[in-house]
DNA sequence: ATCACCATGTAAAAGGTTACATGATTTT
DNA sequence: AAAATCATGTAACCTTTTACATGGTGAT
C-alpha cells in the first residue's frame, strides 16, 4: 500500500505525469525511502484513477509527445491523511550479505573481503547522491519551514543509512583481519 | 533467491527442522538480516528437497511429536558456494515513514512527532535484542575464529542499523522543533 | 483451564520484477 | 549516427503475506 500513498503524496505536493513520478522514485526524493519501477507507477495510476482518488488531464506539449498529468482529488487527499494518522510499519531487514554470517567460511576469505570493499564503494556513492538531494536544505537550515524540515529529515535518514554502511564495511574488514591474525598465531 | 540460500546456509552449519529454521528467522541469527514466515520456510524446504539440495530424516522424540530434520547435500553445498562467489544485491530501501517527507504537512505536527517517538522506542528495543545476540561474541572478541568473526560482523551491522535509527529519531525531532520556533517568530 | 511453545503443512491474494512493446526528441 | 531522455502501457512470472487447517506437550 505504501506505493499508493507515496504516489498520492507526490500528487498532493503538485500534479505530475507518470514519467515524472517514476523519475522521483529512480533518482529524486522518492529514492530516499522507496523504490518503484515505471511499470508499477503506471499501473498504480490507472487504479487510483478508477477509484477516483486522482484525475488525469492530457497536456499537449509543443514539439513533444503529449503527456498525461495527474492531480489528487479531495477523496485522494482524505485517503492519504487517514493513512498518515496510522502508525508506520518499520521496514523489514532484507540483506543478502547476511548469508555470509552463516556460510561465509565456505568460500575463501578474499571473496568476502573484496565483496565488502565493493559494497563500501557502492554505499559511498549512494551517500554522495543523497547528500546532493539535501543541498537545497542544508544551505538554509535556519530557514526551513515545516514542509522543508520534513523533506530534510527524510533525506538525512537516507544519508546516515548509507554512511552507517560505509563505516560498517571498514569495521568489518578490521574484524576479519584481526581474526585472521589470531588464527596465524595459534 | 536469498531465502533459499539463507536456509541452505543454516543447514550447512548444522541439520535442523523447519520449525528450528523458522525460529532462527523470527528471533535468532536470521532476524539480523532476513525475515521469513514459517510458511515460507516449510514451502522452500519442500522445493529444496525435490531438487536434491537437501535431504530429510524423520526423528521421533520421546514424549513429543516427531520432527523432520533436514541436512544439506553435496549438491546443495555446491549451490551455496557458487552463490556466495557472486556479488550481493544491496537491499532496496522501503521505508513507509518516508511518505511524511512529502505529505507530512497534511496532518498536525503532533502526529508526526509522536510517530517518530514511537519509532524511537521500537528501534531501541530492537537494538537491545540484537545486542543480546552479540553477547557470546563480544565476550571473546580477542578469540574469534573466522566463522565467529563473520557472525559477529553481521550482528554488528544489525545493531548499528537500529542505533542509527534511534539517533535519527532524536535528530529529526530537534529539526522539527527548530523549524516550529522559526515559524512562530516570523 | 489457559497460554506459550512445539510441529507441519496448503491455498489464495497481494505486491514486485522482468520481459515485451512502441516511438519521438534531444544531446553528444 | 548513436545514446540518452521523454513518454506510456501490458503480460507473465516470482516473491511475500495472510488466511486456513490441525493437534500435542509443558508450564502457570
């Protein structure tokens, strides 16, 4: 259901096309907390329109293909407000890398170490991406209105999530190296 | 596919029944990095048996219902080793709470603040749970062999994930309060 | 007695991914 | 000329969740 409410949220802040919403998930603010493919977005928009929570309008663009822009309806706004009042479900941890914890010893330690190094790079890049999203906010921290403050804290969460990963990778390699030294001594 | 490899991993470390594996996901080491219901576990075990990656043996217990204990086969071990050599897919962020970032202003600020406080409690408890799992390892940090080191680092990741959440909750409430003071002044 | 825990499964529904399908415009 | 971006959809498949189904043992 979160996909639905994220889309309603985007449309509550301003009318958008399916393509624009999909982009929010791929690179924009949506990428801070949720993922959805373009296919999912188009599919959900069709459903939401049928249920009267959003309406669409075809906009013709000069020298461009026309696009279908969606807006939230009063019914849709009621729906999202109702949802926001309910407690959120914490994300379930689903981390492939964890399998190493039980079965890592079945492969050479170099496989594990280089995988952790690869992940460090990945999360470092992600962290930088998230920091870019935060730029408009960190540059006026003293002047954030409540709407900006909400966006800022969500982006901050995404940044520290990635940062925590980077720090964990460094720590993990240290622990592995220390353990290897131990086994050499004995 | 991760469910499959997590189960193979558990069985690679020792033979277990479906119930025991389900418990690992619910409260044990599995809960550090993956979630799976008992239904999923039983279903996957049936599939893995059909594919010859695990074998089962019915164990009768004194004064208890008999249980079906599974062990990994040579084929299964080959499968998991092959999988461990491949790069891991980082988890996709799916965090309901993020919707607040776009639509939080549609409800009263007290709704948001009390939700963040509720989440702080939740993650604090989770952190304590994960710390309990780490106890056998932190008590002999100097003596960890590589198998222990792998388990320890995965648990450490789970701990710092929860810790990061707790710190974020505190920071988020501060940012919100600061923003509210701003709007009162102007 | 009631609750927690042990123990194992099936089936339907919901949610998400991947593949298929198409085609124009803008930038390099 | 090729690649990236704009623009929208359908269908099949895979994964996950929820509901259904059952019943014994041990502790309070």
